[in-house]
C-alpha cells in the first residue's frame, strides 16, 4: 500500500489507481485528493483509503491542501 503524504508524483498515483492498487492518505495530512472520473469527481480526505477496483476508472486527480 502506498501512503500519500507531501509531494507526490502524478504518474505514479495514476498508475497505482488504474492498476487497482490500494493507497492511503496519511491521517495527519493537511490535504486531500480529488479523484476525477468520467461523470463525477470524488473528494478523498486524510485517513481515507483509495484505489482497488472502485477507482480503476479514474481519469485524473488533483491534490488540494486544506487549511
């Protein structure tokens, strides 16, 4: 499982998502992922797990800091 914290490589994250790997947003992280899919987007916050079969269709993502 890849733990997302701080700087991340966009190609690595998309490859992990599209190949069905699981990742976790670090619980103490000050940001979250916006997963872009074909018809909607999902916000994933600190402490959440992402990936697996549910996120294979992710077309893009954005990392946003939450203050």
